[in-house]
């Protein structure tokens, strides 16, 4: 195969399983920043060299074009078939999103990382906490997280995964800051409850939305689907931001 063609093919494959688009991920980072403790905020500013959580949130998708990081490709998702728990499901030897988040948190808490390792792991964590709240990143195992389900989004070709990653969100025409501000403000009790949940609880929540997600009828989606389910996507973005802050406060606060 022509080397240029192979490169293009690999690039296409690498973009099939993004979690949220840039707008969604950055909104999550923007929200998290509002719930950081002063100590955690100071540590993160140092580690990220002043870069915001919002901007750092998309780095893990951006490095997919760098073969150095190919080993992280499977960390963005996990397969848990209907009727099974994570513990019961067959594990990917290359890792998955639950294993990765739990491992990265432990590594960051260890305080044994080099500055470069700490920066990378922090950026991974910011991104993966967003990903696991996108329902299709906890897949059933039969359609690559909705990537194989072809959809018409209004008049454009799309797929079910992309509808949840970006189509519904981008059609709001909001910037990431506007999107984040539109999500509302949870009560103190709600914040505490969300932050008490474990990574595996987050995955179970994503699984619980499957009936909604797969309610795509004749696969021609638009206003009605967005009207029914955009609020679910927004709620997941808000939860992801609040929970990311909780993790970061636990590590650095």
C-alpha cells in the first residue's frame, strides 16, 4: 500500500472514537476550574505551565497523530456488554478507560513521577474523565461505541458516536465558555454526592443511558433527537467537570 495512503487511513481510524468534541471537553475543563481548591489550582498551574484545564483537556485527542502515543489509543473507552458489570466483562489487554483513570490517579498520588510524566498524566486524566461521561465510551461491544451506526444528522452523513461527541453540542453554536455557563450550577449537596461516586459508578451511569442513546429510529436525526437528549449530554458534561475537580482536589488539595 502507498505510504501516503496508509498514513491517511491510519489517521482516519484514529479519529473514530473521540469523546466529546473540543467544545464539550473544554467546557468540562472550564467547569472543573471553578471547583478547585486554592492548593490544587496552584499545583495545577505549575504542572501545566499556566495552561488552563479547558485547553489541556483536548491534548489527549491531539496526540493521536503522534505514533509515540499509540499505546494510549484504547484508553479512551471500555466495553461492558448489556447485563454485565465491569468486573465480569472481558478486559482489553491494552487497557481501558476505567483501568486507566484508576491507575493514573494512583500514579499522580504517588508523587514519584518526573515533571514530564506528571504533566502527561494530568492531561490524560483531564481528558479521560470527560470521555467516560460520554455514554458511548462505555460500549456494548457490537458497534464500536456507535461508530458503526450510520446516521443522517439533518442532511449530513454522521454516526451515532459523533452525534453524541459533537453534532448535538456544536449545533448549539455556543463557545465552550458559553456552553459551560449554560449548564447551571449544582447545589453543594449535589456536588458532594457526585464527587463521592467512583469511576466505576460513572461508567455504570453511562451504561444506564443506552436506551436513550440508541433511540435513533430510522437513523435520520435532527431537532427531535436533540430536543429529547441534548439535556442528557449537558448533564454529563456538568457532572464530568465537577467530578474532575473532586479528583484533582483529592490529588493536589
